[in-house]
C-alpha cells in the first residue's frame, strides 16, 4: 500500500498541499513588505500607520492589481476558499493578540477618577451615531445588504460600526501630538476606553443575532451569557489572572510570561466563541484583566513587537485586500457611500461635542473632544471584518466601512492639533507633564557607578 493510500484511509487529515503552502508564503511576504513600507511612508507625514497598511491591501486587491495585472493577481490571490482561509487564519491570530494587548493598556483607576464626565461623553458619543447608523442601515440600497440578512440585523450592525471609536489610533495620535497630559486628552482616552468596551458587547449581541436569528430568546440568551462573563471577570477572573501572571513572571524567563498570556488570550477567545459571542470579546476582557493585575508586563515587550510589526500589519493588509472600490462606481452606491461617511463623521462628532458641553467643557474643548473621538481606525476595521465573515455585510458595505475607518483616522490629527493649540495649558496639566517626563527619564547612575565607569 502506497503513501497516498495510507493517507486516504487514515483518519488523520493530509498536510497542506505544497502549492498552497507556496502561495501562502508568497502572500505573507508580499503583504508584509507592502504594509510595512506604506505604513512607514504615511507615518512620516504624521498619519497613523494603519492607513498605509490598509492601502497596501487595497492596491494588491480587486481595486487595482486585479485590473492592472490579472495574471499575477489570480496566481497570488486565487479564488479558492481554502487558500483564502489560510490567510484569514493568520490574520485572526494577529487581531486576537492585538485586541488583547490593547485591553492590557486600559487604566481602570483612571476611568474611576473621570467616570462621570467620561460616561456623559461616551453615552452621547455612542447614542447619536448609533441612531444615525441604524437609520442609514434601514435606508441603504439593497446591494449593500445581502439578500439573506435581516434588515434589522443589518441596520443594527451598521449602527454599531459607525458609533465606535478606536482607542489604539486615538492613543497613538495623542502621543504623537504630545497631548496625553492634557485634561481633554485624558478625557478622550477614558471615554474611548468606555466606547471600546460597550462596542465589543454590542458586537457580540448582534453577531449572535446574525448567527442564530433575530429572536427574543437569542437576545436574552446572549445578554445572559454577557452578564455571566462580566460577573466571572469581576469575581474570579481578576484574582485568577493575577495568580497566573505572578507565577509566570516569577520565573524570570520572559518566554514563560509570553506563553501564559497567549494561552489565556486564546482560551478566553475560545470560551466566548463557544457561547455564540465574538472571540474578540474574550480577548478584550482577558487583556483588561491582565492589565489590571499590576503585575510587571515588561517581559511581554517581545510579544508586543511581533504583533505590532508583523501580525497587525498583515491583518490590516488582509482587510484592505477585500476592499473593492470599483464596486462603488455606480451613482446610487457612490451616493450611499458618501451619505454613510458624512453621517458617521457628523454623528460621532456631534455626540462627543454634546457630551463635552454637558460636562462643562468649553466650545473649543468640545471640538477637540469630538475630533479625537471621531477616529475609527482599527476597531472599525475589525467590526467590518466580522460583518463580512458572518455574511451580514456585502463587499460594498464592507468597503464603505473601511473607507469610514481610513477617512476619520486621517481627519482626527489636524483638527485635534488646531483645536488644542487654542486651549491654554493649566497648572495641573503642567505638573502632570513634569511627572510624565520624570518617569520617562532614565534614573541617574549612582556616584560609585559613575566613578567606576570613569
């Protein structure tokens, strides 16, 4: 009996075909080179690198390469589902780790100190664009909504996609503009963190509805699972995460801590996925628990470098790869895209502006708040990818949401910079900046060490 007959009769799945592996390796190399190169280019002009990484995928996808060089496009990105799933699997690993690491950066103590104003900003910044997004979803032309998707589910999904903010893009923008020590910057970060958390919860509920149908029992079951997960996280989850991380970091071997974090993130993702919720919700909550343990996370720096420099660019390039701008060339779809983009910008800006006004902020401070909260970035991309995977969004609707993510991320820095330049720096902000600089400076060497060095 030959090897082929043995594999055919064996319960063990055959290995990946050689040609499929070759294509995957070439795909990863081409996407990573393009994403890193364009990400570096846009970073030099003060834009988030995610913009260049998404554009890399757009250029290599059906929007350009498929028209300019069809032969190369068909070989590099064949239409077979199995080949696309291999690339998707790599991207999913990257986004799960990215969201988990972002969750670790949540400062829960800071949220407690500014929870009142941040809640007002977050609620207004969520409700207004959510309502406008649902309205856009209900009025959207049929090509944007797949035939098998419930109009209500599609509208709610569009509302969630439009109402979210992107804390990674916001944080990066504030750091690049040196605004993290400003009061408005602190408020933007806190409200953005609340938006992220609420967004993941809403996404999980709507995803469950899309998977199991729009029924009262489905909604109540999803909310019950969510409540159970939150209770577990607040009671047993935090001390369990702290115990595991304390033991993992006590060994002094960074690889042990990295392995522990990755295992916890994947296990949490599997847990929420098994409940019919989104795997991303599990990694976000797990990352938040790990970040709140006050355990030294410095050993995780190598993991962060790999995710940010390799896996995340691959994910964003893969997301851009599915954009098809040629699908928006018809007048009705182009008008729909412009309408959704305008509603997304106005809705989030107006909501955050009203929240700032209610909180007692000045007009200029509220404008800065609206500009900062308007950046969608990574969160919008992830939600759009989830919608496409679940079949809730068509390629045209997915392309529009990616455009919203790119345009709003481009708009935030210049508006925020101009608004903050008109706001005087307070004594408290100056003191906070001084403390931040002191913490960032390396500690001076002891006199004995300096003499020995001399």
